[in-house]
C-alpha cells in the first residue's frame, strides 16, 4: 500500500471523532491546532475533552455512534475500543465518500496519520505505511533532538524575506545558501539577536523582525 502524502487545509471544516477517551483527546487537540471545527461523538468524555467542550472548543454529541451523525464531515476519525463500531464507522464513511481513519487499523483507513515533529509552521512528518508506529515514534524522538526552536525562528525569518525574494527573482536560493553558510542557525540557537539581524542585513540588505519567544 502506497499512501499519497498531503497537507490538508481543514480550517473551519467539520471533523468528526468517534470516541471519548485519551486517544480521541489527542486527535481533537491536533485538529483544533489546525483550525478545524471538531465534533466528538461519545456517551462519555475524559475530563480533558469535557473541559474542551465546556470552553466551547469542541461540540459533543452524547450518544452511541450512528451513521447519520457523520453527515457533511470533511473527515472522520474512529477512536473507539470496539472493533464492530470501528468497522461500522469505516463502512459508513466510505459509503458517504468521507475520508476516514480508524486508529490502529490501517485496513479500515482511507488515510493514516504520521508522527510529527512540530516547530511552529515547520512540520517534519514520519510515516511507516501503518507498519510500525513504534519506529515512527522512535524516529520522531530522534528528530526532536536534532531540530530545535532555532528552526522555527529561522523559518519565520525566511517567511519575512519571502516577499523580498519575490521582488528579486532568483535571489532566494542564494540568500538561503549564504545564510546557512555563515551559521545563522547557530547564532539563533545562541539567542544572539543582534548578530542574527546583522547576518540577515549583510546578506539580503533587508531588516527583519525576530521573535525569540
């Protein structure tokens, strides 16, 4: 099985999670981070999910799963501990042409969720085709040690320079190569804001705002 990797814009889109446990909580938090409108179907919720409901961050249908509850969803995640319910979720979603993920059951999925290293807008994803979540987790932890906060800050600098690059066709690659060559990441890691600004100014001729928070 080969999966097509894609970053999906789900801002303000209805995304349904079936299940109210710890796994459902993790899925809800990730969807909320991406701006989705999250609906959780479950008779009960773990306290953390209940807190999200109380803050009006998610909607909650306090009922057993039923196929009519997933209508008009952009995607569906099945996170129950009941195999029969998960199978029904998968069948119903596919019948309605809604992409579905059933946790820990790739055969019932239209998409699988990678392990992610997140540094601001920088996302490094690891996928194993559903064969080994343990390996994906191991690699994620390894990458987390290699790619720190400095990459988030550097990406923000590059984002600020992007409009300038567009006005100076062809310079983007040269700027990037030069910034890397003089060790801008090391200066960011050392939190030397004056040096970082000087490096950017010397190479690009541009002033940039830098946030070390």
